[in-house]
């Protein structure tokens, strides 16, 4: 684990270009503190499929126990817990001087909760219910931000994505993408060869699922553009439609 | 025609008074006249007795053939003339030099036998009331009385009843200003009128009961929406996991995707309902000075790709800055919902205009259909005809946000085949 102080030191001494490259998700430890056992199990299943090491806690006491004794790369924290509030847990964590990244997941997507959570040092806030792909994207980006001296580039085949610069390289040539194209491509790059559902993408770009028809058409056209650009650049990768449900980066 | 309660009574009282006074006046007149004649007649009869006595003692009085100072005359009865000793009273007119006109007199005619045993006619007269003058005077007096009565009635109504009814006015005013869920207190009334106090107490109780029910209902909606979030999250995430399964065939995968899509609609509905109750519960309290110009610029930037995709031209007009003290998040939701609404309903190749004027922020867009009904367009779950996927809550949220700031108002108009939604300060 790398603390905040170390992070600054390191980024100071090691410029990005010489940073050590490690596989991102391998052996990344995640703690889920969530009292809904089923939800916790689903998230655990999913994250384990993504090769994370996952531990769970179901109440305040066991959560506190885990965060005091171990370090995690990312903690998924519910606010309403038996025996206490996730906010208190977050405060405890910071009081212990730990810098584990925290994503608050809560059914209460009230703004004040969000603000309070972020003020207490949470890194992100995700309102229930969420797409697992969305959760995955957030976890990845948090771990990436945290390990600034580590893996900064996402590779797939000959394509590299630089999240900090929002830049994509095919071989050594830059692939010029507009904003939304980049956002969509990011989703594909963090989960290559996996199905990315259209609804997830639509919500990511439009933010309100209600307006399906328009945004799905929009996604379709954006994906079409992306495919054309990838093909023109001879990237050797393609976005494959999966039964009209979504796409897969292959 | 609607009239106020106090004028309502006065209208009938005026007519009633008029009738009562007319009847009373006729009776009064008849009694007075009766009494006057009675008095006069008694006097005449008394005079007759005195005259007859005088004639016995002084026979030369029999020679009084014309009315003189004594106001009587005597003439001997002719042979075939009708003769009677009964008193006959009548009302006649005689010339009166003082007034220089004919004046009414009461005349007593009778007959008697003198000492000479001859029959004589006796006529005694006396001046009596002038009935027309009496009627005239009486009418005048009554009219004055009537006028005074009506006037005092009016004044009493205006001042006394007005004062007595003031608490009622306050109660009406209270009801008028009452808005559900505002948690205002009823303005207290200060009166010793029993009925008003009762009315006030009952209203107050009803009010509280309603508020409690309303609160309960709001809490119920919020709790229900809230409680649904976790099971929805579990279901959706399980479907997500299921969709990762590479062995699924097309129809299975499509069906799962469709289920998820329906669930996501539910999620959105839920979120919108939660948001509505939070707005109504005034949970967004981070009030600061926000510029609609800044927010719309950011949002337009956000939506630009989608706008390009739909070939919609969006023009931002910033004649002035539209600034207001409100919660920034709510301001963003407000503008975002209006913009999304416009984008959603603008046909391909259409145009959206966003105007910022000092006291007015408006969004217009090219219309496909006819004008919307301004009375229901902001209603919850009201949806346009061509709408399938929408929650029908977007504009309801806009309205709810605007309503939570008393200085803001929202409206809709339609002109030149353009829909326009505007926010006014």
C-alpha cells in the first residue's frame, strides 16, 4: 500500500515515463462493507471475475475491525450499517491515518450525503442501484489515480489509453477521439473481451436512462464512428456488436 | 350575482322595513284620525248641550241664522222638511279668510224643539285637522325615519357587523393563503364570537390532520422509493452478472437485457420520486448565488455531441446574466431538465434557443406537434403522446424546484410553432 505522502514523493522522484508498469487489477484488494448480503455477494462475484481480491464486512463492528487491521486498495462503503454509520467508519479510517480509497455506495443519493462523504475524504460516490460496469469503471479510475507512479496506461493489443491525458495511441500514432467517443472507449478498454451493455453506455453519456430511444441511437452512431476510426488506423481491434444488447472489444 | 353577507341581510331588511312602516303608518293614521274626530265630535256634542241650554234661557239666540263668532247657526224647520233630533256629523269645507282657502270643518247637524215648541235645525261647526296636511306631514316624518333607519342599519352593518365578521375574514384569508405542506401556522383570530372560535378551532384541527396525513404520505413515498433501491440494485447487478455468461444465446441475452432495461426505468422513476420528495422536504439547502448563464453553458457543452448527432442547432443568448440565490445542484437539475426536454422533443434539424434576460430564463424549441396544454404540462406523470420511455416526471421536478423558491415562477407558452418554457424572477 502506498500512502498519500509517499505518493507525492514518488511522483516527484519518478517521472511518469519511467514508472514501473504492473498489471492493474492483479492482487488489488477490495473491501465491501455492505449489510445487504445479497448485494454484497453480487458485487463480490463480479469483482472476483475481474481478478480483484475481495473481502466483505456486513456491519459497523466487523468493518471497523477490518479497516483497522488491514489495508485495502479500495473500500466500497455503504452508509446505513447495522451498529453505526458508514460516515463514522470513514471518519475512523481517516483518524487512523489511512489513505485507503473509499467509494461510498448508498441508497441515499441525497446530495448532502454525497457532499459530506466527499468532505470526509471519500474518493467517489455511487448511488444504488448502479451498473456493475459503472462500479468497475469507478474502482479502476480510483486505483489508477491512487497509483500515479504505477500503472497509468491501459493496454489492449496495440492500443494504449492514457487516462490522465485522455489520449489514445494506436502503436505510436494518436487516435483522435471526441469527448463522448473517448468516454465510451474507456469503458471498452477497461474490460476488453467483455460485454459492455448499451444501457450502461447510454447512462454514462446521457445520465438519465429515461431518454432511451435518443441516447441509444446516439450510442450506436458513436460506436460506429469509433469502429471506423479504429479500422482506419488499422488498430487491429474492433467493437463487436453482441446481439443488439451491447458491444465487446475484441 | 354574489353579494356579501352583510349586504345580503340589509337588502331584505330595507324592503321589510318599508312594508312594516307602510302598514304601521296607515294604522297609525287611522287611529290618530279616529282619535281626533272623536275628540272634536265630543266637543261639538258638548257645545250642542250648551247651545240648547242657552237657547232656552235666551230665545233671541234662535235668531242666529249665520255662523258667527259662536260657530253655530239655527234656522226653523220648514213644514215638509225632514226633521230629526239625532246628531248627524259630517266633514265639510268652508272658506276660511285666514288661510284664504277652503278648510275642512267638522259639522254637527241636529234638530231641537225650542221653548215655543217649534222645530229648529241646529248646525255647529268647528275647524278640524287638514287631512292632506296630516298625511303629508306624517309621510315626511316617516320618510325621514325610514331614511334614518336604513342609514343606521347600513352603518351598523358596516361598522359593527364588519367588526364582528373580521375574524371570519381572517379565517377566509388563512384558507386562501393555505398551501399544502407549507407548515405555516394559521393566523390567530381574536374574537369572543363563539361560532368563529369554533370554526377556527375546527379548521386548525383539520389543517393539522391534513398536514400530518400529507407528511405521512410523503414519507411513505420516500420510504417506499428508498426501500426499493436495494432490491433493485441486487436484481440489476445479478442480471449484469448473468449477462457476462458467454454461453447465453441471443434470445436469452436479449430477454435479460430487456428485463434490465425495464428495471432501469423503475430505478429512474424511483430516483425522480425521491428527488421530488426531497425538494418538497426542502432538503436542498446549500443556497448560494448561482448564475444560470454559467450552468447552461456547461450543460450545453455536455450535450453538444448529442445535439450534433441529432442535427439540432442550439443557440445560447446571453443578453444579460440571470442570477439567483438558490441551491446550485437544484439549479443544475432545473436547467438540465429543461434542456433535456427540449432536446428530446426537437425534431432532427430543429433549433433550440436559450435566452438569458435579467429577470427571465427561457428555452424555446422547434415544435413537432401542436401547443401543449399549459395547465397539465407540469403535472406528474403527464406524458407527451410520442413518449414511451419517459418517466413523465422531468417537468414535474422543474415545477417542484421552482415552487420551492417563492420568487421564481415557471410557465409555458407556444408561439410561431415553438414551445417555450420560461423561468421568471
